[in-house]
C-alpha cells in the first residue's frame, strides 16, 4: 500500500521544519518528501489530510529496561517473580512504549536473554513493540551495581567472555557498569567500579564484533575511566565535572542523561515504598544531575535522549516526559526532538535506517495534532497522537484503524 499525508507540518529530525509538506510511504519505506504544492501523489494512494497535524520521526529512547515495571522497589519485584512473568510484562511495556510514539529503544540491561526473544517476536510481527537494540545482561564487577540485571565478572578474561556471550545471544550493544548506582544497596554512585583494564577489554571485545559500549556512570571518576577506555556513551553522567566533560567532547562520547529516573525517584515521600538507600541517594543527586545536563548542553556535548524507563515510578509509555525535562533545563523543543531522533539514531548506529524523514529511510513516524515546537508536552498527550507508524504500517492510534 502507498500512503500520502499531505499539507502537514513536517519536522524531519535534522532540526528543520517544513510547513505544508507531503510525505509518501510505499511499503516499509519513505518514497518521497516535499512541498504539497509541487509533490505529485500517485494514483491509488491512500490520502490523509494533514492540515493542523505535525509529522515527526518515530522517537527513540536510548535507555530503557523493559524487564522493570516502575515499581517502588524494582529489585524486590524482579527477584520475586518468575522469569516467564517478567517476559510477559516486558511485552506489555514494549507495547506501551510503541503507543507513546517510540518506535526504537535501546534496552541496556535485562534479567536474562529473553529480551532477545522479545525482539524476535516483535520483528516477526508476533507482538507489537518498538525496534529493540538490546544489551542483554549488563556487565558489572563482583558485588557491583546492577547485578540484579547483570553478569558479575572479575578480570579482563572474564570480561571478554561476558561480552562474547552477550553478542552470541543477540546483543546489539554492550553495557558496562563504571560506577556505583542508586538502586543497588551498598554501592556509592560517586565511586568507580570495574578497572580501566576491564573496561578497555570490554570495548576491545565489542569492537571486534562491531558493537559499541554504553557505560553506566554517575561519578566523574567512573566517567573518565569509561571514556578513556573507549565507550560510545555515558549513561546518566550525573556528577559530571569539567575534566570528564572535556573528555566527552574531545572523544565524541554521548551523554544519555536519563533525567526522569532520578526525578521520579526523588519526588517520592519516604512512605512510597522506595528503599531508603535509593531514595536518599536520588534526593542528594537530583540538583547536581540537572546542573550536569545544563553544563553538557551549554558546552556542546552530544546528547541523546534516554529515560531509564522501568525504574521507580518511571513508567514505560511515559517516555516523552524526558523531552519536557530537557526543555525545562534549557533545550529548545527542536533540540529535544533532535536528541530523540537523529542524535539517538547516530548513537545507536542506525542512522542509515531511521531518525530522519527523507527518501529511502524506514517509514517510522508519529502523526500528532498540534505543534510540539510550541508545546513539547503534546508529545506526552495520548489524545494528540493520531498515529504511530513503524516500517510503513500504522501500528497505534486512530489512524491504525483507518
């Protein structure tokens, strides 16, 4: 089928906006984009009047955990449930994410390799969901942060073996833990974890398989170690300092800020069920996190959107809250959209496939009533999302029933 949406506002993902534009989708690809007054629509095409509507690329969340359900104590919840139930819940979380306009996610830590089974089920059309680039198990030191969704290792040989095992299972990215974290008791977010040699071994092993490495790091020392080891992105970058920031910019390392994770945790009262250790760490770091984001944005560090969806009260399907937070801290709405489309696609390594609305790309797009450049919160309003298209087919929203 060929579909044309005409006379719409088109935000193409590059930072440009085109008024009264037409986009034509044939099969799974975008076949043409141009001004409505000059672009000819082939006979037999399904036409959709786009007046008052905005079309933008399918959004990309570079940091989710589909195995986590946003419970107050996600570690206890995961520990108490059967892995089969976790997989079923993950499928539900994937659908909620797709319905919200996110057509691609990078899952950077799962309880087991079933995330790759979910990816296969989605890609084959068995269940609805976004395109998944998954890490499988995060790689951490013995007793380290994220061990509840990770594989504990010691020494470079164990690191290399863990990387190869994740890739053999289907990993599209490798996740390493370079500092302590919020949710793991007994770990300090400011303390470095894994040695430089271990982090370098992970990057080297991943490079041989043409995979990139994402590093969890709250503290600046962990960031520095990971950057010098050659990782592609720093997840969170909560306590960024000038030295780590300069290294990120020098080596083109992305910041994936996940502002929503600390914010949703820190907003809770002590009686909400979040473990006291996690709550106190989140409250202590939130303002520093915001300052780190502002510093990165002000100094031209590459930023790709990520939410850490699945952490306490940070729900799958509410991913667009991250764009609101980025705008509140100084980004323009267009910058936040670019961070969630083109920049995110480049980070993940799928920029040749998605992220920009241009001829030849996969037809992943969101059709929205209104103008998110004036009100970024429209992206969070499900009543404004008229259609989510993935691979040339409307998979969510009223247009999916047309």
